[in-house]
C-alpha cells in the first residue's frame, strides 16, 4: 500500500524530550514504508532539552523554531 497523495512531500515528526511521545521512529518508519519522505526530528538530538508537548509556547521556542526551520530549509528549495 502506498500513500500516493503524500509522495514527494517532506514530513517531519517533531518530538520534544518531555512531550510523552516516543513513537517518532515507528511513525516515520510507517510513512517511509508507505512511500513517503519522513524524518524523525528529535529535539534532544539537536541539544534542545526539557520541552514538553507545547514546545512552541515555551521559553526556548526560538531554538525549537530554528531547528524546524533548518529542517525545512534542508528539504525544500527556496
């Protein structure tokens, strides 16, 4: 089975350290199996620690934004 309408669209599953979400690798593996371009973006791997589920509302939201923006810039042409 292939997710035809999502092929060619880069996707990121963004996970914060304290968000309670641990399914990033499984979700991205499923999407890749379905023919999608998916990445598991773990903020702790980028040195961004301690965030919860609402990472864009926390005091270090600029770091989170920069990590997501960098990922977008690496995947999408200007």
